[in-house]
C-alpha cells in the first residue's frame, strides 16, 4: 500500500489526523495535511484507509499494491 495526498484539495478539516495520527499530520501554519509516511506499516493500513474515506475533500489517495 502507498498513500499520496493532494494538498491543493485539502480543506484542513483534520479528520485524517484524528483517524490516523501516525500517518497524517497538519501544517502548523495553515492546517493542510502532511503525509508522515507514504508506505504505512501493516498495522497502520486500516486507519489510513479510514482516514481516506472520511476526508471531506477526498485529498487522500490509497494505492493498493
């Protein structure tokens, strides 16, 4: 699994950080999503997928291997 983000789509809602804080963070200045890891460990994959599903702007893309 690989995660990518589209920062220009992000509306800084923070849902991704709430669902998967080990994978996502927010920029301190504008709140836009920051990807902490492009290839989450197996134990983080479900929370990363959940974060992508709840993202209101669909800024998170999950690429399955």
